[in-house]
C-alpha cells in the first residue's frame, strides 16, 4: 500500500469487514443457540424488540464495508500492484455476504420475524431458514476477512522489501 488513500481505504475496509465477521460469529455462537430455545412467539418478540434496533444499526456497517472495499479495490487496481486476484476474492465474498444480508435478511426473514404476524410454527421454520443462511453469510464474510488479512500481510512484506 503506497499512498495514504490506499492505506486509509484498506484500513476502513478491513475494520468494517472484520466487524461484520465478528458480529456474525457472535450471533452464530451466542444468539442463535438462545433463539433455538424460544417459542415461535418469543422469537418474533425478540426480533421486533432488541434485535430490530441492532439490525438497523448494522446497516451502516454493512454499507461501509461495501463502499470502503470497492474504494480500496479501485485504488489498488489503479496502482497496478500484484494481489489483484486476492482483492477480487475479498470483494466477491463480501458481496455474496451482502446480497444474502440485504435480500434474504433485510427484505425477507427479519421483516417476517419482526412482524409478529407469523404462526408460531411458521416462525420456527423461518428461524431455521434464517439460521442456515446466516451460516452461509458468516462463512462468506469470514473468507473475505481472511483474504483481507493475507492482502495486508503480503502488501506489507512487499512494501518493506521494496523500501
């Protein structure tokens, strides 16, 4: 990373991706097991209350991860440095996560569970689907975070060997 803008864009991208990955891992390891012990009605109450406030706050982090990663990728492409394929993998896996996030979760599962209008059995099935796709988006964003770490380590190594 040669320029100040490249370093800043990478840092913002990395922090936002790692934040999303960390939150998703927390949800998978702590909240999902808790939710699985709730009834369909209790799940809907939980999604309409505490989780709704949290989910809306996370929209900013998701948008920041998309914007900063695209910015960092474009700056990297302009500099014609190696690691282009790794950047592409990081961006694609992040976009897979975000497609799941904004289409399935924001537009489907979260709204359905927040509505409180689902039959309790349907709510439980919806929660099972939510859990499955949450695992997919968690794996996707974790791959992106790992690839971003590799990019950072390799670009740091290249900068120190070139300097």
